[in-house]
């Protein structure tokens, strides 16, 4: 009887923890979107005051400028980080940012970067396949791809956001607050959930799967080493993606295709070699970090987590329209 009561108390505590995290993520996403809307309205009002004859099209052009998107994104993510700081409190600074399992070396950074970038590139091919699948039933998520192109524009504010601010904030949230708050329920559980939430957070059809897999890789590295490593790798990855995007945009179509084929080939070989080399280590790690079968179900059926997932999927669905 005592064991049953303890099990019930544990489940209640777990649900409470999950819902508390969900509330935090909801507030963080609402604050992020709210700040960006308020900033957009503020800019629109200023432009109208300065020029009474300004058209809606001219205002839209301002909103679509990469420099404007980069600037409000930086301000938005910094302000929206406040709920995360409140949620974790002193633990964020004393534990999330400081915990180190193993010290990483230059070799760790190089291998981690190659695996991360290779996975990123191959998942890009996977999302192309999903787009083809959507096209066959009369739909397209091209607007999501256009959004990514806007994010990769080589303007100062966008580069600062994509290569510095976003990687730091995202790592602090998902490999810091989320991963560390869930690790008491199991390492593999915390890594998997934080990775899935990371993918969903992007709210972009092309990034949702890519982000989840990359998030799982980064989660593992944060657990095995530290968040300092994942921040560095995230910054390197985004910088490299930015450079590759810039090169592709200035190349001819045929040159771009050859460049992409080379990248995909190298990425496939790199990932295959990494899997073969670390196969036994992966098996051993999964064996030692088993997850309770119903844990994932309990997490994603928590009320506030359902709301987080629903909001993110709604954002993803908004990218999909008639082909």
C-alpha cells in the first residue's frame, strides 16, 4: 500500500514538474511573439507619423527587410528569456551553466561539428522529400523555405542574431533549463524531450524535423560534456550554414547543384563513418540510459505541454498552403 502511495505521489510530482515547464515555455513563446508584434506596431506608427502618405506596401517592405527582422528577433529573444530565468532561478547560473561531466578538447569540437553539420545537411534533403510529398497532394510549404532564406541574409543584425544571439539563447533554454530540469527523470528522456521541443519551437515546416534531430545530438553532447560545448557547436553550425547559403546564392544554378551534391556526399560519408565508429558506444549508452516506456506519453499528455505543442504545430501549419 505504501509503495502504491509513493508511486502516486511521484506521478503527481512529475505532472506538476511537466506542467510548470509547459507554463514557462508558453510564457516564453507568447512573450517572444508579443514583443515582436509590439515592436512592429511601434515601427509602423513611427513611419506613419513621419510620412502620412506611406502605403501599406511600403510598411510591409520595411517589415520584410532582413535588417529589421534581425533587430526585432534579437530584442524579442532576449526579453522572452525572462520567464526561463524566473523558472530556473539560481539553478540556471549555479547548475545549468556550470555543470561539466567531461572536459571537451579540440578533437571533440571538430568531430561534434562535422556530425552536426552533416546531420543538418542530410535532414535538409529529407525535408525536400517532405515538400515533394506535399506537392503530390496539392500542398506546399514554400513559405517556410522563404522564411529560412530571409534568416540567412548577410546583413549585420541577421548575422548577429543567427550566429551569436540565437545559438546562445536556444542552448540556454533547451540544453540548459529544459534538459537539466528533466534529467532527474532519466538522461535519455531529457535529451529526447528537449530535442523534440527544440524542433517544434522553430515553428517552421523545414526546421521542425531538422531541429529535433540536431537538438537530440546537442542534448547528448551537453549531457556528456557541458553546455559550453553545445553553445560553441551551435554557433559554428549556424555560421557555416550562413556561409554556405551566401555562397549558394551567388553561384549559378549548375554550380550550386554541384556544390550541394558535394556537401551531401561528404555529409553522408561523415555520418556513416561516425555511426560505424561510435556504434558500440551508442548501444552501451542507450543500454545504461533506458527510459520508462510511458514517460514520453505522460510528458506529452500534460495539459500545458499539449498547449505548447499545439501552438508550435499551428505555426508550422501556417506555412502550408495550396500548391
